[in-house]
C-alpha cells in the first residue's frame, strides 16, 4: 500500500576506536616535582572526596571520544559508580590518587577541576586510571602535574613500571605521556556501536 511505511528492524553498525597502552619504567627515574599554577591546589585522597572526583571525571569525559569507548564516562551516575569501583579495589593506591581544585576568587569558593587515580597491579606494576581535566582548565599544565604526582606516588609504593591507556586520536595526551617517558607497548581496538539506522520495508 502506497503511503504506508512499516519500520521492521534496526541496522546496527560498529566502528573501531584505536587506543594505545603506554608504559613507563619508573624504578630508577627522577621525576620533577609536580607544580600547579597560581590559584590551584592539591587535595589528597579521602573517601569524603569520592563524589567530587566523580563530578570532575564526568565534566572531563562526557563530551570526549572516551565516553563512547566507556559509556560510564558519559554519565554522572556512571562516573560515580566507576569511582566507587576504583576506590574499593583491593590494590587502590591513595598516594597516586589526587584532585586539583581552583580558587574561584570569592570567599570559600572552590571549583574542582582535575582528577587522577592509581591502582597497583601484580609484579609491581602501577595502573593510572582516567586522567581527567575539566575543559575550561585545560592548557595550563594540570594534566602533566597530575601524572607527575601520581608517578611519585607509584614510586613511593615501590612500583617498577606504570601503564595507562589513551585514545590514539587524543594527540595532546599521547605527546604529554611521551614527554614523561611513556612509550607505546600495545595497540588496542575497541568496538563501539554507531548510532542505529532504521531499516524500512
């Protein structure tokens, strides 16, 4: 019958996003002190800061390609759950987990703007989780400071190597990690579902 269109099924398509596993030997490396620009401060890990870490993680990743690879990063509740999972991991490393806050200027006005977490794996290998910097605070060296502070924490825990994963298209992040001694050790491909197309008949 002309004019009658019946939707019968969805056509699913997938894309593959390339990510790098990057590793850095840290046992005998002397890393510089992690320094922050004026107006920014460190907040050491505390269970009371879990929700604040999650909020910064969401602000950092919700509009990025990483949220396609890991959908939880694109949802506030997903970031909360991810932080709970990381912080309750048996090998969670508080010394490699940091929050950066910014003095917004008004009395008692503080904005959380960057986060990093660390886990110790077997064989003295550390794992950096989710280096996140909120968009309006990028370009100030906060990402570099986060990674350096975490690396010092891993060294204090006697880790020999540290690894992380990064989306290959995130060139600034790849270059940052390379500048700190990380090298690509493996290339990974993650299948992500494209927006569905409707098929009609």
